[in-house]
């Protein structure tokens, strides 16, 4: 396995190669399994070694799969469950659009938004319906094709690959994306390049320093193979500011999930409890009910290009 891992990843925030082990590797496979890179994967607790930088406290996977292997996994991954969970995404992203509209203003004749890692394009579709000139970038060939089949402006690839002019968008968003990237600082700098001066950058991710993450420790569900970086508002705020943005605010922010899908997240921890709850929900026909979920371990940073 070691031949497929980068053995010495420098801290993406401060550049140091001085990290302490937090959680040892639990990987069992010799190569990445693309199925574990699905947005809806429940492969909790399976991950490469996770370390904390002694200089700046950034937490990240090291060593890990080589960047080319990670990128290949995302390009080929398919996730039909994500499509089935569309309603929860619609509710979540509808709520997430409002603060962006408040920050940009409704009086602009044209408002351009780019959603990086847009998957099947739910955020793009909702923004477009509310008058935005909305675009997306998505590495999964399958997901980007799903988006374009709905008539959405979605580019297959990464922000680095996309030929987007400088200072073009009023808003750039990354929802549950930054933790998956092999070089998050580079991607944030790419976002800085394409957003207009005075424009907004919104970035949502998991919080390794949240109370829930601390209590759960090695059982925190977001410790996964597909997550390469584990930010806190503090470390992500530093990275965003290093790229040239000014942080406006940061706050915990949950999401909406269908009840039937939410209880599947319990199965890796207790199959018995999952089966009992699943039987009740199916009997009551509650599987399609969308519920707000917030354990305080997800957060959003809003920043402005200065």
C-alpha cells in the first residue's frame, strides 16, 4: 500500500513538515475505491493516517493516496443516492442562497454565481431560477452530465481546468468540497482569481474543533477516506485570508436530510438500532420527510475579495 501513498505531505496552510499523529490509518484496501468517494458514502471510520500540524493546527491526511488517484476516483464516481436525496439538497441550498443575495444585493442587473464541486447542479439550478447567471464546475463525468441534462451550465473538470476569465463572478461557492481537495489553498486562490473585486466567497465544510467532533473522537463520522483536510473556522479562516479574502463571518450551519436517508447514517455504528428505526419509519411512511440536522460540526465562512 505504501507505494501508492504520498509519504510526506507538507501542511497546506503554513508549509511545515512537522505534524503529530491524531488517528492511525484504518485503510484496508490497496487502492482507492471510487464507491467510497460518493457524496453519500457511509464508509465512516475508514481513513488514512490523520495528523495535526504542530505549527498552525491544520488537520489533514498524511500519508494519503497520490493526487492522481484521488482525482481519478472523483472523475469516475457515480452516486444515484444523491439524486434520490435531491429534496434535502433543495431545502438546504434554498436557505443558503439567501445570505448570498443579501450580501450581493438584488439591484444588480446581472448577478453571476459559480458553484465549485456542484455535483448534479442543485445549487446552480436554484440560483438560476432566482435570476442568477449561474454556473457550476464538477469533476465527476456522471454528475456533470446529469446537470447538463437538466439544461444547466456545468463544466466537467476542476476550477483549475476550467477556462474562466478573471474577475468574472459576483459569488463563488464551495459546499462540502474543500475537505476533499488535494490542494485546498490552490483552489481558494483560483476562486480569488475568478471572483470580482468586492465579490463574495462562501465555503462550507466540517469542523474538526467542534464540540461534537471532540466528544466523538475517533468515532466522529466525518473521519473518512475521501476527506483529506479537516478544518476549523480558525484554520480555514487563516487560509482564506492568506489567499487575499477578508472574512466577513463564520457560523455553524446544518442541513436538511430525508428521515429515511438520515437513519442510514446510523447503520455503520449499530445495525440493530438502524433496523429497528428503519422498520418504524417505513411503517409510518416517514421516509420522505425532510428534517433539519445540525450537530454543530458543520460551518460556513463568508468572505469578500479585497
